[in-house]
């Protein structure tokens, strides 16, 4: 936007609302990974552009004093008084049985379906699956998953941008139409869309959204199916990583100092912990 026109469109704004945090993962090029922040004020969702990362999960109530351009809000979080968390995000609801709904998605340009509904059910909801065993072991048997697998459903668009576009449930009519067909939708705490394309993203923690006058609160993740089933060695890694975000967990990062140990030129490495599922095993 030209500077002179932007000056006329921008206006100072002080808004209070609920924070939503979504992470988009690119394991091959970590510089393409990003956190997307939104501020929900009433029925309006503002895309939040901030000067520094916001260290919070979804659900925090915050007050910002920034510049508004339509449904975009720019804020300097480093300046005192410009950014304030009024109520911290609720503690992650990650203990106990996680009622999970898995929805299988086709796009207009999707290829052949690589597996069946039953195979997905066995991967995610079977108590003896690698996915379930991992979470049980790491939670001292305090986390399990049960639920259902639905689909396939076809979205009226091509695969490009399927992850980021679809994850905004409150703004995507195609996704909303799918959810309208799900009986007892409010009984689920976790929502996973699996689709036959690259791309993966998840909200950090649960979000709230409305559908036909009913309020729902659940985590939402979109995971490219080919990333789960491309080999037996890493078939669970992407799904397990994104579910970590859904449960409220951030990345396991690293600190690289070259040949030195915490001396010299050191820099932060996204996904840098190669021994944690919230990092990347192939780093380095």
C-alpha cells in the first residue's frame, strides 16, 4: 500500500480480545515455518502483526494499543502500555482421554486415496498404535485418544494453501458444511483434518468458534497425509508433532555455537532439538 494511502487508511485502535495462536510447520525449510496470531474481538477476527513473538498459547485475553487497517492490527509488543495480557491462557487440557474427530479431506486436484478409513482409525485411535503408545509413555499413562474417523469429504478448491486456508474454521464455508454433518460435534475436544498433500499446521491449544449459533471449543490441526504414510520410520512423526501443538506445546528448539559450547557466535535453531518429537530428527 502506498505510504500516502496507507496513512489515510490506518487508524489508532485500542482493542481487547482473545488470542489465537496457530503454527505452520515446514520441516524441510524451517525459515518458512511461522506463528500466526489473531485477536478475536466479539465476532471479528483481526490478523495480528507484532514486533516480537507472543509467548502464549491460544485463549489468553489481551489488550493491544496499535494501528488498525481493516481487519489487520499492528502492535509493538516491546513498548510498555502497547500490549498487555489481562488473563493468561488456560492451562492446557492435555490430561485424560482426548475425544478426537479425524476428518479425511479430498481436494479438487487430489490424487488416489493412499489408504482407507480403517487404516487411519488403526493409526490414531487404536490403543496399541505407535501414536498412542508414544503419548501414554511420555505422559505416564495420563493421555489417551478415542473418537471417530469421518470421510472422505471433498473441498471445493485445489490443494494449494489447503492447510492455512482451511484451519480458519470460523471463516471457511466448506469446512463449516462438513462440520454440520457431524453428529454430536460438541462431544469432541480435538479436530484433525487429514488431506493428501504437503502442509501441516495446528493451533497451539484449543480455540473457540461458532457454527449456526452454537459455540465450540477444541483444538484444530491440518496434516498432509503423504507426510504421515510416506515411510514406516516416520509415519507418526508429523502427526505426533502437530498433536503436540494442539495439546499446547511449542517447539523443542536448539542453540548452535558451532564448535564451541555456549561461547562465540551462537544462534537460535528452530526445531533444533533432534531428540524431541517437537524438534526435527534430521537437524544438523
